[in-house]
C-alpha cells in the first residue's frame, strides 16, 4: 500500500489501516483510473476520495445530492484538520463569494457541491482557473433512472467533466447494488474503463433478525425489542408518516426518549429532531425512509423496521446505519403480510405518477414489474429459513455460495430438513394441469385447489374437476403454503404479474418432475418462532446480552464513565456530536 496514503489515513482520520477494498480503490484512484465503488452504507466510501484528495495537487470536487448533509461532512473534515468547504444555495451570497475566494487562493482541498452548481456560470469560471485532479460523485445511483432517488440534475455531471480542459479522474460511489444501476452509472457518468468493486456488504457486527408477531402484538414486540437496548441509540423505521407519528407517540407514552422525522414535518422541526438524535438528546429516532441518507452517527445500536421496506436495497441500507463503530448491533425486521400490500401500493402509485408525467408506457411498465419483483425478494427475506446474511450477500452479488453465519435469527432458530418431494410433485403437477387448461391462478387458489376447498370462486371456475383437486387434503394449509413458497424461492415455480400475481411453472420445475428429483425443504423445528416473537423475546436476545456483558467486563467502568463525561464536555464546547 502507498505509504503516504497510510500516513494521511493515520494523521487526519486516526486509522491504522484501510479496509480491504478501500486500499484497492484508493490505489486505483491514485493511479488515475475511474472507479465505481459499490459498498453499503457505513463501509467507508468517503475515504476512497478523501485520502487521494489530500495527496493530489489542486482541488477535489465532491458532488453530493443532499444540501443538508454537506455541512456536516465538511464540518467533520474541518474537525480532522482538512481544508474543506461547500457551495450550495443554502449559503448567503457573501459566504458563497468567500468560499470561491478561498478556493481560488488554493486554501481548499475538497469542495462539496450540489449537482445544480455544475451549471452555474460563476462556478464554471472558477473551475477553468483551478486544477481539478479528481471528481467524486457520492450517492452515484442518483444518476440512474433505475435507482430509487433519481435526480435529473445528476445528468449534468458528465457534461461538466468533459467540459474541463484536463479531464479529471472520476470516482463514483453508491450503496445501490443492482446491475441495472451499476450499468447506468457507468454510462451516464461516462466512466472510462472503470475499476468496479462490489464489497463490504457483510457486516459481521450486525445481528440480523426477522420477527413475525400477530398484528395485535406488534407494538408489544417493538417495545420488547427496544427494552433490550436500554440507554442505547436506535432507529425505528416505519413505512408511512401516520405510522411514524403513532409509533413515536407510543414510545413517548412509555417514557422513552424518542423523536421523529418524516417529510410532513417542517424543515425546521426535521432539522431540530435530527440534531436531537445526532447529539444524543433523543435516544430513539422514529422515522420514514426520508431519514438517514448520509447520516454518520456511529453509535446506533439497533435499527428496527416496524414495517417491511419495499426492497432489500432500502432495507439493508437503513439497517446498515446500525453499528458503524464496529460494536455489535441488531437489525430487526418486524414483518407482517400486510406490508407487502402497502409496498405494492407504493409501486402502483409510482407507476401512476410516471403515467401522469408522460413517461414512455413500455418503460413505465418495466419499472413497475421491477418494483414488484423487488418487493417479492424483500418478502422472501422476511420469510426465508435460510441464513439471512447469506441471503443478503447473494442478493447483492458479493457471494454466490449459501452458508450459515450463526448470527441471525434463521441460523439461531432450530430448523430441520424435511423431505417434501411428494408435496413438491403434487404442487407442480397442479400448476401444470392448470396450464393445460390455459389457466393461471394466484398462490391462495393453488393451495385451495390442492386442499379441496369448496370456495365459491373455485367452484365457479370449475377447478374442482382438476385431477389434482383435493390431493393434499390431509396436509395443513400452512405447510402447503410453505412448500409452495420454497418452490418459488428455488426457481421451480415463478410468480408472474398479470392483473394479479399468478403462479407458473418454470423449465426447472418441469425437469424436476421429469427427472423425479427430490426436494428438501427447511422448516423451523418448532412453531417457537411465531410464539416467542409475539412476546418479543427471540432466541438471540440472550446471546447478545452475553456478548455485551463480556465486553463490559474488559472495561474499567469508572474510567469509561469519566471519559464519556469528558467527551460530552468537549463535544458541547465545540458543538459537535459526542460520538
Ligand atoms: P459510507 O459513505 O460508505 O456510508 P463513511 O465513509 O461515512 O461510509 O464511513 C463510515 C464510517 O466508517 C465512518 O465513521 C468512518 O470514519 C469509518 N471508517 C471508514 N474507513 C475506516 C477505516 N479504514 N478504519 C476504521 N474506520 C473507518
Ligand atoms: Mg457516504
């Protein structure tokens, strides 16, 4: 590794070593190659451009989408002794001029700007006078229509870059890992033969858990989860403003120190609440997904999702805000089937908005199908008995081998492998019989047919005359559903969206029947998962207590308390968060 880079890492940022993928990326940037780094929130993307920025002559321009966060990032850099500044519309004109002068005088190494600035003539003049060796594009997925936060203004970046007299090296960073977004970024930013790195999705210190309480027990489950983290900071994510309000009120009524954040609050209130959380004046943040982009609070010990997000990217990004300081933290998803309906409703709403905005209907349909598929994957995560960590890593493309991490609720739940070959054959046969009749039905109907239901709908469609009608009468509904889900998950069946989601057979499913393959299926050994969850006491509670107790033993508590008090004093003096 480049010694000077290590020296800078130590001097300014206080770290002894780069993380595995950081060093490669830094080396690539230093060698002048364009790079695309895909790493989850908290992986340490900033250093990938900050360290090279301090080694290059001239100034590094950082394009960042959120004005509200630029100040925090710049403050943090200044705190570390780095000459940094930002330019955006929140600055009054005279301060903007002061920054421009500072840049012109060479008194700045990193300049953060919003993409809109790249079209401003005054700024362009400035750029023609100074040396710009490197451009970092943070949250680069904003350039992609496939991403969740597409910003048209990101489209100007490539024009800006090609307009400079010496083309700088471009370093694009994002936490969004889908292939479409990756390709889009490379194309839209016109990256030249970029070095692409997907890494860091495995966060060992995070415990991953899924709970599935009965709807009536949801609040109790939430409170029990929060109780496990006395005095620790955490976030509770909700899918709607209304739920956010309701949960925040619930926590406050319980005497917990909670604040809230969602798009329905005024800017001022949002800022105040966010600061309360960042500065540890409020212990728990209850928020919609509007909260958190770029938030660098290292001491978050838990992230609980009170509702299931629409896709796994969002989930893992939000959950990943826990445990940034490397100490053990918990990410728990409280899952309810209804959340899928809400997520699909959001997808439909976006599709409607696209229609109104006049988007090409074919593209719009594609995006809609993509949204539904992502939600389906998210729900699979919530329902899987596979290791949650390996599920995530496979999803993001960091690994393709399933394994057991022993640090998630799936691995900790006792499960057993059941031979479900006969059940699988019956289910697939049933789908094939339906296909012979050129019929496709949803999951519930498939199960009803197999179990010989007398439902009006079924009888009206004459499905009771299928040869597979009632052939699984003796099997519980839950079990038939579970095998059906497993078959979908394994790709033997697939769900296709027409007017509503219907189940079809895949080539793999046909071959399975033809070859008389066997089908193993993992299920929770006892029903304890559901039972203990409703009490909010999943098996893992114990183990994480044991872990923190072990940590605490190694610490001189008295000294630790003194240091914490001192830190709080210093933080207050300098008006920065204590962590
Ligand atoms: P991202 O932008 O990927 O979400 P950040 O750049 O904000 O992540 O970094 C997340 C946290 O990780 C920060 O607190 C940062 O100081 C820390 N960090 C980054 N690199 C290292 C490293 N090499 N060693 C220790 N901590 C690091
Ligand atoms: Mg970042």
